[in-house]
C-alpha cells in the first residue's frame, strides 16, 4: 500500500480536486490499498486562525466566515456533490467562532478546534467526489488515528498509541483494497480532544501514518517536480534530482530550500520507507525520492540560498558570548576563527535574533552587516579538489567567506547581497551528475 499526501495548492479549488481525484484513481489499482492525506485548501488554515483571533477580540467576523463558507460550498457545487455535509461542518465552525466571541477568548485548545475545520472541509468534499467515480472508498477521521499529548497547536505524537489506533482504524479497509481519505495536520489527545501538529503537519501526518501501516512508499504531492538542484527562480538551469538523502535535504532546508520541512519525514526515514516528492500539476514526472542513504557518487548535489543573513565580525570575547547562547547558536550558519578575526553568520535575521545579539555583545567589539549565505551540498563536497573548484568559481566575487567546518557534506559561503544570484549560478555549474 502507499500513502499519498496532497498539499494546499494541490486541493485549492474544484479543478485542483478533480486533478487529485484523477491521480488517485490512476494509482489506486496498482496498489492493494491507498491512504490519501489532504491538507486544507490553500490559505484556509491562516484564515481560520485569523477568524478565531478576531472573534475573541469582539470584531465582526461575518465577512470572513462568509468567505470561507462560500469557498467550500462553491467547491461542493462545482464538483456536483451534496452540499449538506459541508454545510453541517460550517455550522459547527460557526458555533466555535460564536463561542470565542461570547467568551472573548480563544485559547490554544480552541484554536486547534477551529483550525481542524480546514482539513475536515477539504476531505469531506473530496470523499464525496471520489464516491461518485470510484466505488471502494472509505473516510477515516485522522483524530481517531493520530494520538498526541495536550501541547495544543504543536502536539507531540505518541508513536505507539498512534500505531495501534491507525492499524485498528485503517487495516480493515486496506484488507479490502480500499482508498482511504483522511486529514493531515489534525490529531487528538487520548481523551479525544482535537490537537494540531504545527508547521509541516500534513507531511508529518503522512509520514506517521505510513510508518504505522508499513507503507511501500509515501508520496508528497505538491506544486514542484521534486527537489531541485537549486531554486529555479534563482538558477534557470536547475533540475529535479532523482534521489536525495535525508541528511542532504535537511541541510538544503536549513539553508533556504522550501520543498518540505525535513523533520516531518523522520518517522518514514526511521522506518526505512522511501518518501517521493511529486508534482500534482505534472503527474507523469518521476519526482525525487528521499531515502536514508547518502549519494556518495555526487561531488556536488545541490545548492541553496538564504538571504538576508547577519554577518557578525567580532573579537574573541564577542565570539564566546554569542556562541554561548543556545537561541543564537541555533540560527548560526557559519562560524570561523582566524588570526585576523572571528566571523559568525546568523541565517534568521529577525527582530528576536537581533535583540539576542545586541544583549550578548554588550561590552564586546563587533560589526554587523547583511549578506547572503549559500550552502553547497554533496557527499564529497569537502574533498580538497572540490573545495578548490568552489574557490575558483568564486574568484570574481569580492568579500566571500567560506567554511567547511559547520556541517558534514556541506560548504557554506557568504557573499554580498547584490551578487548572490550571480554567485549561485556560477556555483551551480559544479552540480554533478553521478560519478562525476
């Protein structure tokens, strides 16, 4: 069996859901059982959370609620399915919003209850549409499968309880070769109280369910054709990778790649289940497979860009003060100690990081400017010959800083902001085919 997860852009409207249905029904006959995990329609979770927050302040939420309501009722109508199940969910949502308005508060537990309606609405409509074209369909509420603690808005999954519940709820349908429709992102405590899984929650749901069911493969369907050698908006010659290791995608994600949050696929990787990233809008493309094994036959696999970043040049006392603070150290991309001075590059230059730096550096000498950080990732990227090739690529770019010490299989480079894209294009020429 396989798990197929479709993100928000993949289920954004009736046309998108028709496309998803065509993909599911074409794959299902090839497997004995398919679990389909859906996100909320694009932007709906954000709108739901804002709706709850506005209600708690006593603001008028009628227009915002009507927007969500009409969007989903329109999808149901355009797909030609009964709108009553959708209308019933919207009625329940309104009751939660009305409660927040009356109580003038919306604590995390209530936020989760409201946020869950995004996935419940999208899966309800999709399940009805699939029933009209494919007989062997089942609907399973993910809250009956995925068990978390009571850390509302970022629930921690109880892996053992989730495996037990998932098998109890889904195995009977899998034995019949059914297509099971369920939700990403949402879960419940052991007492049945709704929780959500936080950032990347739907990918994590797919990974957790796939691991519990010993899936052959977990497919993450999105709006790009896999993991690219670089962001195509930066490097036009970038291409999808056939495969990538978990460690490599973790590095690329840390330094700018946006395909998925790598920690969300940890359960699958630990279980030895491959995760394939595919394009809903180009379903015939093979995508990228994420596995536990590293690609030793690639010298340079891919590059990623983060900008802007803080580059801090400081003395020994300043270096020690900054690196002693966990909050700052978590955001450090590059740190070097040389005779001419010490350099730290921080890749999340938000106001909280800026305040932490200001506090840590009191009484120390330091200069701070904004730069771009480029990660060059590959299993052999720190070998002397490859490092020399990188140095030669960067000769025409002034004020670069390079380190091979912060991460395995990764060289980190800082360049001036105005030449970052040119530097990425130059470095991309080093991206290798296998065995090069």
